[in-house]
């Protein structure tokens, strides 16, 4: 998800948390979406959905995205245990993010306050994020058109 689609800037995060021995060096730092970073926490692994085995998460410096994920419209599917675990733990297919991702991919119009709604979702406690609303705030009728390359 591009930073330009969010109200908040992306924080720099440790890929491997300092509490797990991760160093503050370029190779261990990455920009992260506030929501994904919140869901990831200090985790560097999760329980794989299919095998129920502890599996490391996708490492943005060491792994290739195409080796672990595929894009189906606006849905991200894990094609390896690492990919599936990452998609599940980070809730990458949360309805609100799929909606925004579709708008960016297909060049549709998105209400300007959609980013505000996503920011609120990003900062909401996990229990509220698990019950996404299908409605967007209605206070703004201004829309942004995202560029779409054919």
C-alpha cells in the first residue's frame, strides 16, 4: 500500500525486533504501514494457517515478493507457507484495505476521507478492527482520482 494513500506517514520499523536481537542497521529497517506494524508487533513468525506450524514471516530485504505472494484482483494470496502466514498475521486482506487496494489498482475514485477512516482503523484496538464496517464516513463528497496506467 503506498504511503500516499494514508493520512499518517509510514514509520521506520525493525524487521526483526530489537528484543529479538535485531539491529538498528539499514538491512533490518523498512517503512511499514501503521496497521500492519501494529498487527505484526515484535513477531518475526506466526502459525501457518494450513499446517499450524510456527513459520517465519516474509522478510522484505531477504525474500522476493513474487516468490511468496500473488495478487488476485485486489486480494493478496500467500503461495508459500511464509506468504500465507504473513497474509494471515498482518490481516493483509482486511476489507478496508482490499477496497483501497482495488481503487489504487483499477484507478477508481476514492473519497478523500477514506484515508482518515483507514487511519482510524489502523489505530483502533484489534477487537474493533476485526469487525470492519462496510460504510465510509459521509462528511466529504470530494473525491480523488488515482492515476491508472494501461
